[in-house]
């Protein structure tokens, strides 16, 4: 324990030496070994029942419930009505965005009832889908009018409106907002909104969806999984896939591409070398294709063996956004890290990480008597690749990589 705190103290000292990064110390660096469990966002028009449904879901899942409006009120020291009146809607939407960005950095599980307009501004819907599972609680206009008329909550956008005016206002706003709401992972209407149905969707479907980056329906995956998919039990297929992802790509942390095209799983399949985030994207896509709910996880780590060359490029010891995956197998989440291929392990004298589907397979803490890999901070788990967060965090840690073009044979770095 003493050694652990000594190590953290040393790294914090190194961290504070950078003034550019110092400005982000309260959000970016929170050294912890507590892993994230689940994050669910309920979206929909005001009065649709997000809070009541969210509280019931949170109790059943045994995770906290949060109301984003209440959270913002506590942060700002003012009510939503006061914020609207004093700052206007545009500035309030900026405050909402800042809240979500802070939440994305925080390793915070829970069920979140969002403000009715939150998903519809500043690309927040994309952000919510990356951070967790989104459920749109759809309600007809007539029901929304009845619920809002009987609500005791002060809502600035509808204050003073008659039932007829309220109906017209909601109809117009829904016409503008539904295109955002419908981007949620699931749309739940009033006949389907039973908590048991929601629980089933969350547990069995939420993390199996294809996304723009985890595009497992692409024909390239048929070729990649040839001889694995459909042969043996689903678990046997998954374990063989892990070995193929681990060993098919030679581990290469010297060519990093943080753009959408660089992190798209089907594009990565055309390569023979890949870094941990790319391998995790492929593993997540394959796992979902095979029917296993899968989440993407990220951490800050230090590698104490054989990284002198990498440190010379990054100019610091911390490796930001190390990727791994969590897979839901036989009723529990199990972590695996298909980063280091057998050849890489042989060169460094480290035993390759196997994965049995029952136990977490994360980097070894020691290589013999020597410390090998150390996890410093968990960003948590995500339903999709958080590209914006990845770029912003790397810019905080490695600002020099964003100041000029790095595109050499020995090292390259591409970003948004």
C-alpha cells in the first residue's frame, strides 16, 4: 500500500509540471481503481415520466438515480427557471453541454433522467449514445398536456400557457425534437413501458447494436471470422475470436489515428498492425456480431518495461486511453485485453494474456519480480467509441502531438 501511494504521488508530481494539463486536474486526473458498471439515459419531452421511470429502474439495478436538471441546479446554485431568465436558453444549453462533458470524464454509474431539450442541442445525442444506453420514452401529445397541467414542477418554456396553447406548443416542439429522440438506442411507447421489459432490453440488447464505428455487419467481418463463426458453441467462438484479434494484429502503438475512419472496425480489419484501442474496437464488433453484449472500456496506464521509445514520442510516462472490452457472459461482465500478440510477448518476455470467458483478463501487474503494467485511472465503459473525449484527453496529456504533423514511418499521429 505504501509503495502504491508513493507511485501515485510521483506521477502526480510529474503531472503537475505541465501547465497546459494543470488546468484540467480536477476532471482529467482522478486516480482510482473503481470500475464503472452501467449508465442509462432516459430522454423524451418534459412530462413523459423520465424521473418516475428512472427511479424505479435505478432501484432494480441497484445504481444511483440522477436528474440532470437537479444536478445542474446544484452546480449553478440557481433553479432552471432562474437560469433561463438570467442567461437565456442558448446559454443554458451551453451549461447542459458542459455538464455532459464533465459527466463523460467522471467514472459515474447511474440512471439519468435528462432535461427535455438536452438531447436536441450541441450534438448531445451523439454524446449520450457514446456514454451509455439511451431510452426514449415516447408519449402522445394529449397525454403530455395532461401530465404537464397537473405537474407541480416549474417549467420555463410552458409557463402561463393555456391547454390549447400548450398542445400547439408541444406539437411544434416534438416535430423539431423527435428526430433527435429517435436516435436513442430504444424507443419505448406507453404500452411497452413496463419496467421488466426495459430491464430485459438493457440486459440483453443494449450492448449488441451495430454502430457506425462498430460496423460488424460489414462483409469484412465475414472473412475475418471465417472458420470461427458458426463453429462450436457461442462461447467457443468468442474465445477463438479473442485469440485471433490478439494475434492477427501485431501490437503497434506508434501509429495512432483518432479520426472516425481510423477507428472504424471494418477499416482496422484491413491492417496487420494495430494499437490497443483499434484491437478493442475489432473485439467489441466481433463479440456483438456473435451475440454477446459488449462495452468498450478505457484507462490510463503506465507500462514499466520496454517503453523508452514510446515515452520519447509521448513525452510522458502515462499512456492515455488504453482500450479493453467488457463482455456479458453467463450473467456477468468479464473484461479482456487482446492488445499484446504472442510475438510481442515473446520479444518482451511476458506471458500472453489468455481469456477463458469466466475471469477478467487484464494486463499483468508484474513480469517476474519487476512491475510491468499499472492501471492509474479508469474512464469507465462506453456503448460506443468516445472519439471526441479521446481526442480532448490526448490533447491535454500530449499537446505537442496536436501542434504539428507527425506522419513518419517510425511514428504517426492523426486526430480530429
